């Protein structure tokens, strides 16, 4: 087993160095959002999608556009609005009179990195149209089904303060996102640097570091990251504690959690821990990898009770208590 871990570590180290260069390239443009950049890379490597929640002007759109430039893959941005139709997202069939036949016009979802801006501003039928693409990596237009090119990665954004004219995402769709990342304001020094860069009148060139082939190879390397049975037990215990907190001595949480996290949380936490280990250049995951991703993977999968809302208890508060109570292997 030690030899296997050593081999995996060597391969992970070699490949992860390429993605460290990608991070550095993105950080030439994006300042003060290191967590955001790391989570974008993590989502891509783990074949998972990311929901970003943050106020306007925090470089969410710029971050994924810059990442696409550094990866050399196709990028598409879709602005979700109340009048958006599924065809505007997926594509449609156009009748060609000259040929007496239909031609399929593919929509903007046919890209490698897809940004769905303000996803909660579109109605449910548009949101659900995205589900097949996210889950099955395919799109059905009329009688035809088209496979999406790999890698395929969706980053959705939503504004946490504007609720007028929005359509909250159904729990089933939110569960499809590997992580929900909360984007924070940059620090004072970082914001000063942002001002200097964005007002200089000089555009920053982003170089292509890796290709789509390298991304697919890295995804396979992440699949091979070793996760011990002990660590799997730890992950399942963390998720189980959201469903039966009494079993873990967390009686106070019983009235605060309406529904605990689904098995997708256990799967997502395992996969994310693998990706985190990969980015650290290791061929094996550790409890620290799990704890680093627990909030992002689990916060959107907890449905809190009215009592929790009345007490201003957040999902992050509950996850903190669970991490503090469940024994670390």
C-alpha cells in the first residue's frame, strides 16, 4: 500500500504542478479571491459544478473567464433573466425551407466552462433544462440527444441580497452542485491592488497553461487518489450527524435541522477531498482535506427549521458543531 501511495503521490505531484501554474496565471488578474480560484479548480478537477453566492463586483465572472483563458477551453456566459427560455440555453431546431428539413442550432451550454449568471432570475423550466446537462453531460433538442464535450463545468452565481424577481432554486437542483462557495470582500491591501490594476489602462495577458487533454488526464489522476476506509467512515459520520444528531451527542441540533444532507454529500465530500489532496501534490486524502471542504460541500444540502431561522443559526454554525463533535481518525 505504501508503494501504491508513493506512486500516486509522484503522479499527482507532477500533474498538480501544472495546475499550480494555472492558479498563478489566474491570480495575475484576480486579486484577493484565492479561495474562489481554488474552488473553481477543484470543481473542474472533480467533475463537479459550483454555485457561487456573493455580492456584485467580487470578480466572479472575471474569475471563470480568466480561468478559461488559462486552460485554453471554450467559455460561454449566459445571463439568466425572467424571460429566458430553455431554447435560449440549450438550442433549438430551425426549419430550412430550401432543404425542407430542420437544422439544429446549438445553444451556449455547448462549451467547456459555462457561467450561468444570476441563475435564480430565470423561471423553473429554464433551471430544470440545465439539470440534464449538469447531471448527464448531454442535451436533448427535439428528437436528438447530443453529448457535451469534456471537460464540462458549470459555475452558477446568485445574489444573496436581491430577492425581488427571483425564483429560488429547488432543493433537488441545489443538491446537484458539488459545492456552494460564499465569495467574500477582499481585504484592504488586496482591494488597493485591484484598484491599481483595473485603473492602469493596461490589459493583463493570460497565457494558456494546459489543454483540455491535460485536464482530462488530471481528472483521472484525481480518481486514483487513495481514500482509506477509516477516512470514508469519518466522512459518512459527518454526513450522518446532520440526519441523526442525537446519535453523536448533538441533541440541540435536532430541532434546528429539518432535513439532513443526502448521500450526495458523502460522495461529494470524498471526491472533493481527493481533489484537494491532488492540488496539494499528494496521492492520498487526509482528515484535513475533508475538514477544509466540509462547509462548501454540505452548507447547501442542509434544510434548516423555522426555529433555526428565528435564532439566526446558519448551516455553517451547524457544520462547525458537527466538526467539533465527530471524532477525527
